[in-house]
């Protein structure tokens, strides 16, 4: 701390300022950062009280809830295509509460810790720090929506912080990348790219450094052991060449002011504008990268973006939450470029580039926050409350489409009968036992069978699509107006 103070006192911009004023300036800066962090944390906590969780958030919670041991937890994760670190945390939280609100609270703490790292430990100027932590990616997608990606953001920032500080791989850097790779395939790509960019600058690897990189290698290996199944090696490959959309979704989201704003980009309705802006930003980014003097920053950008684009193209195109990892690559590149040895070339290009990107991110963050407060993100919470209040939850609830109605069961903390598996369950098991969605006629036949099997507990039908009521059933309530389009719900009860 003393060394940092002396360096700041010797800053040329502070020459001629008295010692007292220097100390006062430092205190004022620190208080400003504390105030900013407090605002971020308070707003985040307020917003989760208004955010209704959707199925992907609650799927992880239900998996953890249904697992009675760590072994069973990883068994249940077999078809999830996600490593288990986030689920392990949720498994631990289940010991304290069965209310998924504890998951939201924990997620906000993780996201706020990421903001704290940016505010207090990153090399960015204060306006840049503000733009980063209040961006669409960090303030909405990886804050409000409780998924494993926020954990990845935190470990990515910690790894970048450590490697930028040491200018080489270290124990804490390796451990951070190891944990980063246990959050998602995208975390593995970012972590692997960080490690590879610093490995390329190593002229000689001593025994200690080899151990550090071995830790990273173990993390990447564990990631693939958890997410890759035999059938995925020969199936699930795609060819999607629409990378301009992914590029703009990731770094330049423009949220439309409509209820179903999520995963939408206002620019995409203007094809020519989209192409010009997408290619224009790409050219500016490439020009900026060529002006960066730090080799590891260039290497990281090339490794991470190329691998992400390859994954989007051939394996899984994804949605905005996946594409936003391109924004993280830009933040990481900018961070690594701020080394003591870096030359101040390309500052004008950098200013123009990031000013426009930050403007789009801040707009989308504000718009998404406003719309999430205006409309329910999912109708699952309200539907569950109605079922509980009217004692409908005491009956057998049969649901279709299974993945869409599953969050209602999560809020009720009870299983739902899924037609796709002909059994009761909580989380969706994407394995081979899951069959296709039955037709309306098949649903009616199955309901009749369920009535005969349990005459004293007549099944209630819960759907996310409105259709003609089966024989002997009547529509008693509907819940519509959700931001997530397929999480509106309809309840049919025996007459």
C-alpha cells in the first residue's frame, strides 16, 4: 500500500500538489469507488426482488436440490453440457435453505465481487470502470440472471488481474484459470486463451512454471471430461456462418424497447446498417489490435475470439449471453494492453472504439433493467403462487412442454408429471429416456389414464401453450405477458 501511495505521489500529473492535497485526493478517489460499488450492490439487490427466474436458472437449482450426494450431483449433470462448479455451490446452499432466493442473493454477491475487482484493482480510468460494471453484460446478463457465467466473469477478472500484475504465469493465476474452466465451455476458452498467450512469451519453462501450466491443463481436461459425451463427438455439429450477428450481439447490443426484448437486437431489422456497423467495428478492432505493443494482449485476443467464433460456427451458435463473452475478450485485451512497457499508440482509435461500444452496452443495460422492472421475466413465479394459494398444488400437476413448465415446479418445490418421460420429476433430464412432446390427443389419453390410476388425486394440466381443453377439463386461469415468450402458462382443471 505504501509503495502504491509513493508511486501515485510521484505521478507527473500530481507534481506541485502538496502532500496534504495528495492524501485528500487519494481519500476522495477511494470514497468515490466505495460509493460506486455501494450503488452497484444496492441496485443489484433491489433488482433481484423484481426478477422472476426462468427455467435455465432454476434447472441448476433443481439439479442441486434433487441430489443427495456430490456423486449423485455429477451423475445428474451428465446431460447438462456444463461443468459442475456452480452446481456444487448450489448444492452447498441447499443445506441452508430450500428457497431459490438464496441462489439469487449468492449470484449478486459474485457479480458484485467482479465489479469490486474492476473498481479497485483494474488499470482502467474511472469512466471506463463505470462503463464496464454498468454494461449490459455485467449489470444485466451476468448479474440479474443467475447462471454459472457470472462465476466465470469473476475468475476471468481475477486471472487477468494476476497475470497482468506478474507479467507471467503464477500459482494464483493458474488456480484462477482452473476455476474459470469449471464454470462453462466459454470460461474454458477464455482461460485457455489467457494461459496460451502467456505460454507463448515464455523463453524457458522452469519446473515451477511447468507445474503452474499443468494446473491449467488439468482444469481444461476436467472441463472436457464433464461436458463431452461419446455421442457428441459424431453428432450435434452445425454450420452457422452468421457471425456478424454474434459479433454485434456480443459487443454492440442495442436492446429494443419491447416486452420480448431479451436476445433481441434492434439493429438486426436494418440489414444494411447491421452489415456496415458489424464489419466497420471489426476493421476498427483489428486496426487497434495491430497498434497494441503488448504481445500477450494481441495473442489473447486472437486465441479467444477465433476459438469462440469456431465454437459458434460449428458446435453451438448460442444466444446473447454466450456472445457477450466476445465483450469480455475485449475487456481482457484492453486490460493486458495496459502494461508498464506498453506504448501509447492507437489511443484515438481505442477511444472511438470503446466509447461507441460502451455507449451501446450502457443503453442496453438501462433498457433491459427498465423492461425487467416493467414486465415479468417469466410467469412461473406468479403461476406457482396461484397454484399454492388455491390448493391446486395438492393435486398431481401434469405439465407440457416439460422444460417450459419446470420452473413452476421449482417455485412450488414439488415434482411435476412430465409427459415426455411418463413420470414425475423436477429438473429436465435431457437423456435418451426423454421422448418427444405428445400431441393434444395423446395428452388427453394420458390424462384419462392418470385419472384411473389415482381417482382421489385428479391431475391438473399445466401448459405453456393455449389449446382446446381435453375432455372433462376446463381452462381456469392463464398467466401471460412474460418477457420469455414461451413461459406464459395455462391451467386446466377437471370439471
